[in-house]
C-alpha cells in the first residue's frame, strides 16, 4: 500500500496523464487478480490491456506522439503471447490444467489455435502499417525501417514454433534467455532500427 501511494505520487509528478495511466494499470491488474483471471477470453484480453497501458504510459512519460498502429500492434502481440501461454499450459498440464489454472478448463485447443492465428496475423499486419505510417510522417530519413519487418515476422513465427515443439511457451522470458535464433533476430532488429532512424538520412 505504501509503495502504491509513493508510486502514484511520482507518476502524477512526472505528468498528470502518466499518473492516470498508472491508476488504470493498478486497477486493471487488481481486477485481473481478483476476477478477470477466471473469466475465459477476458483473462487474455486483460493481460494485453496491461501491455497496451504500459506502452501508452511510456509515451506519455516522455511526451512523444502515440501512434494508433503502434498501440494496435502492441495489443495484438500481447494477445498472441497470452494466448500462446494459455495453449502451452493447456497442452503441458493436460488433466491437471483446471487444478492449476481454473480458466483453462473453459478453453479448447482448437479455439486457442484460432486465436493464435488471428493474433499473429494482426500483430504482423499492424507492425507493417505502423512502419509505413512512420515513414510517411518522417520521409526518406526512415526509409530503411521497413527492413525490420522480416525480423518481426521471423520472431513471431519462431516463437510460435517453439510453443508448438517445446515446453517454453508458458515462459516467454525463457525464450528470450535461451533461444539463440530469437536473440539473433532481436539483435538484427535493433541494428536495422538504429541504422534506419539515425544513419539513413
């Protein structure tokens, strides 16, 4: 409680809008913990909402414009990770799934496969449109940024492959720490982005 009050004071001190975003995040996480995590579909939507709020809060904290396509990309990517986690849990826990996480009893492998396909496509499409929108706004100075798109596609497909063939799907952080292709993809993305944003003018 004390830490919450202190953090809210700091948040509103940085910027009122950032403080409001922080309040929304705190409320949503508490609602998820108490109610949302037990409601099928709403549980993954709330996880994604938390990522979106954090993305918006970051932009508000440093006073940069918020791109609609970036927000949608964040939402779809977060949904993809959340749905992949649920599917991995359902497949690995099998008959024990409901005991570990009650909401898993209300999901089916078929429905989770569908959600995965939709969110993967949404994330990649929105990222591509975000890049094109960014380039339109900044002109030729960012023309190389579109080269990050193949890295994003590879990263999403690689993560999906790992959730289907390994037990890392329910621990996204382990993928980042253990999978060399994902790490190489992230490094390549970062290099291309830096070159596109700072050295291609």
